[in-house]
């Protein structure tokens, strides 16, 4: 089943969609990141989101601040689930996983 990952800022002002079968680097540098998060607390290349075996993951790329999923520091690759909150630097994002029929 094809799915897509939707990351939305907690305040609702921003969102991005990552299609199935792709990966996206999140960071603050427009020349180095696929998804730009404009905040100085975010590293140039902070984290990557990707789908593996029909499961979405996030992985820190060696940033100084790390990443948090549901307020727990994520070490290595961390599985993402519907409704999770991801913190990258000072930016908090809500996870939505959708298939062709809608939210999973």
C-alpha cells in the first residue's frame, strides 16, 4: 500500500508532504536540505525522514540538538506513527500518515 507522510507545524502555519518511496532531509540550509525549517536551532542538515518496509522513520543526521519524538530523544532510526509529535530544534511537528484512502 502506498502512503505519504505529512508533517505539520503544531501551530498549523506550515506543512510538507513526503511521498512514498522517497526520503527528505530536514534542515535550515536551503542548498543542503530538501525541507527547509527556518530556525537557528535547526542544523543545516538536521534529520532525514524515509519509508522502509511500509513504515515511516526519522533519523538524526548528527545534529547538536538531536531530535525528539513524543518528548523522548530519538537515537538512531525511530519509527513514526500517526499523531506523533517530532521536535527538531525549537520546531515541533505533528505526524500524519496517509494512504490513498486517507489517514492510516
